[in-house]
C-alpha cells in the first residue's frame, strides 16, 4: 500500500528553510511507529534535513538526480524507480517533500496526516490541498497539545473514496 505521511499546518505548510516549522515529540513518535519496518521514499531536501543519515529499520529511498547512493540509502532518479524497489514491503511511505508529495498524491491509497493548528506565514514548502471528493477521513485522534511548544494537533487517516 502506498501511503503518504505528513504533518501540515492549517495553511498546508510543511517546510521553512529546509526544516519542519515545529517540533512535536508525539508526532515524531507516531512517524517512527508508523514507518518502522517499511520502505520510506523521500526527496533530496528531506534527505538533507535528516542530516543525510538513513532512518533506522526502514528501506531509505531518495528520489534525486544529484544525490549519490550511500550506505543505508538507495538513490533513484524518479518516484516510479523508487516504487519498483518496494515490492517486498506491505507498506510504503512517501515522507516528503512538497514536490514528491504532489507526484505521489495520485498514486497514494492512504494519507496519514498530523494537522498542526498554526499558520506558518513564512513557509516555503506546502502540501497539496486534500481534495475531499477523492479522500475520505476514516479516523481522527483527539486534539492534543504539545507540552513543549503549545501547538494543538491531531492525527487523521484518509483513504481513497
């Protein structure tokens, strides 16, 4: 199953200056639990935001024409090439960034979205709008508040209609 996992602000922002505009510990734990043991596909900027270090217990695939393959990571030139490497995995997660999310949306079967209730006015990377004619929200957590940052957030799962 092709999944997209993302944390988005109320204005669909996902990035600012090559980084996520917030730090929410519970969301990072959710991400780790959801993606562990799976294949994760990311773009160059997401790879760089991870310090060019592979995520443990996952097949790390970077879609880029400029990144060279390193230990613990496979570099491929396209999303299609990345998906061709994932046949052995029950779940595949596209983990960013913006351009890769846009390319993966038509192929995805499920969206795992953390809705962070803030507006990021100086964001430079955005998630595509979720078309509710195509997607149906199948679950949502209760709203939580991150104790360190004060951000309110909840996690939702959407499936194709």
